[in-house]
């Protein structure tokens, strides 16, 4: 795990039916002003909270019986990550972000087997990504699905919590000064967006974090999701 400017990851214990994880990272509220007016409609504000998302191809899971088959008739059950919602409570020094989701599942009745009571534990990963492409840390956890006797559908809930230190992803002071400097219409760079500078973009990108949640898939399951 990378530790830089206070970034660290801490895993929680397994608490059914939620999958929990705590991240400590940081961000800064940045504003970019164009020239002229104090109430500029083109003012850009960056949220200090990390974005939260389900990466492509890992929001669903399909299990087969037998496992090596990929025939539709061999599908045992399917599961989906749904109702993905994040909230952020901003403190002066610490931001608390919670990402909640549900896992819904549908099983098939197989000839001669009926629908007995059943339990499945599904692997879930939670990753902290910096700048869109740098994996800071990754944690594996799980959610448990329970089907009652005769039940086709079931669901459970998951929770990811992120405790964020604002200072951890603060860009260098000179970058903050360029982004927040108010300019007059007479200034030579009045119409120049600071984000057009590659150095500024890189600094802001490095100050951006994402919390990514998905099923931990093996190669065969990932390939199935990609091609289906």
C-alpha cells in the first residue's frame, strides 16, 4: 500500500449483511475563476469527496453448474450490484463518505432439485484509485446471500465508509493559488483557463480519488461478462 500525505487504508471486520471498509485519504475544494464578475456562472467547483463507482464488467456475477459450462441452461444463479448511492459529510479536517449498495440475486430451479434453502458468499473488492489510474490500495471482503426454501430471489446490503483527511490530497500551494486567483478583465490571462496548463491538470488529477466497488471475478467470469 502506498502511504503519501496521510493516505492509508484500513479494513473492517466481517459484519453481516454489510461489507464494510474504511479509507483515509484527502481532498481539497478547488475553484477556478474566469475573468470579470464576482458571480461568474463559469465558476468550477471540485467536490472534496472521492467519486464512487462500479467499474465496467464487474457489477454482475454469473455462476454455472457445472462451473466449466457457459451454456444458458447451466446458469445456477446471477447477482447484480444495484442501488449504488454515496453520501458525504464534510468536516473541517475530515470528510466521511458512505457508499451503500445492494446485491440482488436470482437462482434457477433445476430439474429434480427443487429450490431448497441455500446460502452463498460472494467476494467483493473495494479499491481506492488516485488520479483515475493509480491503485492506492485494494481490499477484499464478501457479502452473504440467503435463499429461503422455495425462494427464487434474494438480496443483501453492502456498506463502504471512507474517512477522508482534506490535507492528504491538497495540491501544491502554487497550484491552489493559480486555481483560486481572481482575475480582472484587463489581465493578460483573463480568458485563459488555468486547467489548460498540463502541470495544473496533472496536480488536480493527482488530488482526485475514487472508491470503486465490484465483484471479485476470476478470469473466466470476467471474460463472460465482457463478451455477453
